[in-house]
C-alpha cells in the first residue's frame, strides 16, 4: 500500500502525512477521552483500510475505513470542543475535526464513485 502512496503527487503525499500527524497527535493527549477515541478511530480505520487493500488492492473503496470510523467521531469531537478549556487540547481537537472533515468529504465521494462502478 505504501508503494502506491509514494507514487502520488507530492502535494497528496503531504496531505496524507498531515492526516497521520494530526491523528497520531492524539498520543500527546491520551489522558483525555477525546484523544483516546481519536486514536482508536485512526487505528480502526487503518486496520480496515489494510484489510480492504489485501482483499481488493488499491482503489477508491479504501476510503470506507475513514467513513466507518470518522463519521461518528467527528460529530462527537465537534460537540466536545465546546466543553474543553481553551488551550492545546481544544486547538488539537479543532484541527482534527477540520482535517478529518475534509478527508471524510473526499472519502465519501471516493466510496460513492466506487459503488457506482469506478473501480480505479
């Protein structure tokens, strides 16, 4: 899977790296439930995506991992933001919501295109 990602244009590789950094940033906040849920969703999505890659190869269906795990995570984090003290945790949660939200839009489009017949 990594070989396919390394063939992407540099801007897309940077985006994927940003996704990883933002989500894995949860390890700095593990004493907070929001970070534990984010890490669990990140690892769950990665596991599903790895399984889908093993079964079907590299295609648009891989976005299903994000769709399944991040769809419930983002509304939860968005609601939690209002209850967090301002500071690093609130800023990080806001960045996660924004970053994963953008990714989720792309992932929904990719999964829909796959289901409509675009198997690339």
